[in-house]
């Protein structure tokens, strides 16, 4: 099952990987419920911020700096 990025998992937002009919049902659900779509758009957008390349690079640099400090390189 393919889920969403936010913390809470809801069965109605999951679809079976490789099952285009199931995916189509989920897309229709979003098209029919604009209020829920807007709510979840915000949730997804906030969740995606954690995975921006800039954030990832900052974390990698921090890890390297920590290792350099620890091993005196």
C-alpha cells in the first residue's frame, strides 16, 4: 500500500501499488472533496519541507562537521 507523507495514516488515503483502479478512486475522492484536498495540500506541503535539498545538505554538512570534530581531522 502506498500512503501519504504525514504522520497519521488513514486507510481512505492509501492505495494499492500497481492498482490503477484503486488510485483512480483516490483521485476521484480528492476531486469530490475540495475542503479535504485543501487541508491535505497544506499537510503535504509542510511535510515536504523536511525533504528539501537545502535541508538535506545542511544535515549532511552538520554530520561531516561533527565527525571532523570527533576525529580531529
